[in-house]
């Protein structure tokens, strides 16, 4: 009961469950059968096994060798034989289920695209390693990574770095958390060498490629004697199918060539032959799907309860409910006014008279101020600059980034002039000056074009800019354009750009698909706060490391519509 029967000549100790193993062989040499034998032995002993299957060939564990009887009870997530569907975004949830309920599972990733497999495995491996760190969750678990070079590649592509790091953590440090790992690959040269060097038990089967043999040689150079190395390397190209060198120099002190026993479950990885009739198994081992669904529902609810996005959503719902309750709150109870004594009444009368005297003095001062302002207004009207009178919230003169103009505050809307300075402008020139009149700190060419509804590369738009510069109505400092005093004079009264919801709608109507989705998500999150880059990518359906997503973020930052790097939020000007 304490041994794992791998072949007639070899049994491994039950402690193999928490060791690191590798099965290295070319296609057709028997590596999948070897790994299946390991999985069968673990499952028969009641030990927990989780298998990542990017090819879709491990479902046969559930049926007997001839397909006429039940196999081993293991849940299949994803793939064509799924008990439960598997979503690209469900990696962390499945890891929680595996840890909390000690479920043995096949994670069939074969129906997911490469990027989706990476996303799932990154979240799964990170969460699995984190959750198994708790002392209460350190029950033995063996993780089998088929086609392991896809999950811990020697040269990770952009977006695979986190996945490689998570798998590396499990292989290096998983044993202390109750985890063992088996790496299976036909491309020994493509698997990450820092990961491969950590294995305790090597199953070396037939290998022909010089690059793959070199990768195996790099491992055995530091583990065995020259005689052992020479014997193993010389035999690799000619090893029969199903024969493996099993080498564990430190843990088992083992160096032995064995014939791996045949699998006892249905061979779902067999290569179809011409003329053969495909035989489908008729019976499968039962799994408690109803119980599994209940466990999944509990795990999903727990994930929602711990999800910052869900918490923010719940906070927003509670705030909205509070506002509704405030709106329907009954009027306060009217209490009877107390009766004061004569002495108290006299005191209050004295206070009232004092307040009336102060109020009268303030009123007189207000009259004097109003008269002074009227006098100033008359003087300014004679100078024809009344449109630059300060508003209750005047804009301070802008002195940054090289601009020295004294900006006009946003005027009250007035009818467009039929004659005068403003009539010298074309429609496009007027649009540009209207933008710059409201952004006196300056705008870049791209920002001006977007606010005006033009392409910044368009000939007409660039002609308008050139004409305004020639007339002295705008000036440039670096990459920014600013309006001059003469530009304000030429513009005259103007209709301000939209604000609030109208401004949001204006910008959303001007942006591309990715920018629009990102900005809308940040606008929706505004009452609550910021979103992390990963949360924003999840909400909008993009990869946080994807080029399109990051280009959209860069463009929105350039337009100054969003703020932040890791914690992102919509610009305050939109509200």
C-alpha cells in the first residue's frame, strides 16, 4: 500500500507525491503512458492529483482500459469531455476549489487559445502556491504539467513571465507546502533550465535531437559519475518504446533502466491508425457533479466577497440605496417652541439688535463696493475689454511651460457676433481658438484636433493652425499650442465646450474602441476610486500586458483623460 508500482522492476515510495520529477522523451516514446501510470498510482492510493492538459488526451483516466468499465474518479474541467466548463478567467477560482475541497482534476486547456491558456495558468499557479502556503492546506498534492515547456519555457514570450515565475516557485519551493510536480515534455531544450535543474527524479526515454540531448546532458553532468553519464547518453537514441532510465542520484540513490508498465485506464492519447475503427469508451467513473456544483457555487460566492471590484460595486449599491432612503425620509418632527422668561427675552432682543446693526453696516459696504465696480465697468467698456471681466471664480494668469498669456475666464454664453473681430475667423480657426481659450495652459496638436473633431494629420486642420500662427493668434512652446491676447480679441464671445456628462459623452464619441472601453470603466468607477491595471483589463476584456491595451492607456494619458500608472482613474476635468 505504500509503494507506487511503476514497472515489474521498480516501485517508488509513496513520498513521491511531494517530489519533483521530469519525463523527457520524443513523441511516441511512451512519456504520456509513464505519466499516466504515476497518476493512476496516486489516485489508487487516494492521493490528490491535478493534471494540466493542453492537448486534451487525459480524459481516459475516467474509463477502464477496454472502455467497458469505470475508471478512476477524477473531475474533468474543460475540453470536449468536460464535466465542468473551464473559462480563461477562472484560474484562481479553480485553484481555490482544488485547495479547499482537495479535488483531483484534469484541467483540459485544449479548447483555449494560447493567450487564454497563459492567462488561466498564471492565475491558477499563483493562487495554488499562495493558498497552499497556509498550514491548514498543506495536504499532499501532485501537479502534473503535460507539455511543460508551454508553462515554463526557456524563452518566455511577452505576457508569459508571470506564469513562468509562478511555476518556478512551485517546482523550487512547493515541497514545503505539500506539493510535488511532474514535468512532461518532448522538447527538453525548450523547457526552462532553471526549472529543470530542480528535479529529483529523471525519467529519460528515447531522445534523438542534439539540442534535447544536450539539455538532458546538462542535468546529468552535475548528478552522476562519468560512467553513468556515458552509458545513459549513448543509449538514448535507441531506447525501445516505453523504456526509461530512472535516475535519482540524491533522493533514492537510483540509476536503473526499466520497462514502464502499461496504463490500466483507457488510452485516450493513442494515435489513430489508418483503417482502425475509433472505439469510444462506454462507461466512466462517477463523480459527484451535484456536490461539485455546490462547492463551486460556494467558492464563487467567496471569490466575489473577496474581490475588490465586487466590493466596490457593493459599496456603490449601498450608497445608492442610502441616497434613496434619504430622499424618502419622513419630515422631521416639529417640536413645540419653549417659552422664555422675560430676562431671557431681553437678552435675545439685545443680541438681535446688535446683529441688525452689523448687517446694516455690511449692506452699506456692499453698496459702496457695487458703486466702485460699476465705475470700473464703465472704464473697461470704454477700453472695449469688458469680455475679460473676472467671474466669481477667476482663472489665474498662466505662467508655466513658457506661456505668458493672461487667460480669459469662461464667459457667459452670448450671441455669436455678426460683425467685428471674431468675423475674421473661419469656422475651423474659431474652433481651435475656442479650445485654447478654455485650456490656457496649452494643448498639444493631437489634443486640439480631438477636441475640435479633426484629424491631427489632416491638411485642413494643419492649415488652420498655420493661419492662426501667422496672424499671431496662437503661439507654441515645445509641443503645446497656446492662445495669445490677440487671439482672445479675435475670438470674442464664444460658446464653451460641454462639461460634466456632456463632456464625457463628447470624449467617448471621439475615441477608438479600446480607449472608449477603458475610459467608460474609469468613469463608472469614479465615485468609488481608482482601478488597478489588472482590474481595468479584466473589466474591459483585454490582457493587462497586451500591446493594444497599453497603447490605449498611453493615448488616454497623452490626452490627459486618465491619471496614474498602476492605480488608474478618470481625470477630474470630466466631472
